[in-house]
């Protein structure tokens, strides 16, 4: 859109993978999108650098998220940190204290 790549399609699954630009557009209107995972501010730098989200750091997650869904990771202030694939469902992210909740594909550190 306007020369900005928002998502790509994975040929192996036929699913769309968000870019940081696509996630930024979604996060501007969170009322309609149900793909957000919020983490503790204390780990935001790690995740912005591309580190995975661990279940112990998840503080809020949309109930509709299932394992393998595309998600947008935000900090407690609503700042975009990363995009990636959920490894756990929303219920599992809330219940588990260990393990990877989101496999981060792109951190927002180097994005404008």
C-alpha cells in the first residue's frame, strides 16, 4: 500500500505474515483487530531486538488467538515491539509460566 509492504504470503501455508509496517497499521485501530499480545515493559528492549516472547512475560492477550496465528507484540504502553507467530493459544499464554509464547519474526528496533 503506497509502496509499503504490509504482509507477505507464505507459499507453504498460504497464510499472510505481517511486516512491522502492517502491524503498525493494525495497532492504530486495535478495536477491530484481535491479534495482540502485550508484554511487560522490562523485556521490551529484548523483544524489539528480535528476541522471542516467553509466556512468563505476557500480561495481556486477545482471547481469539490460537497457536500458529500471526500476532503483534506490544509493550504495556501500547508501543509496537514485534510481529511473529503464536506458539501457544491465548489460554496457554495466560496459564503457562515457561516456554515460548510468540516466535518473533521481526523486531521493531530498526524500523522507522
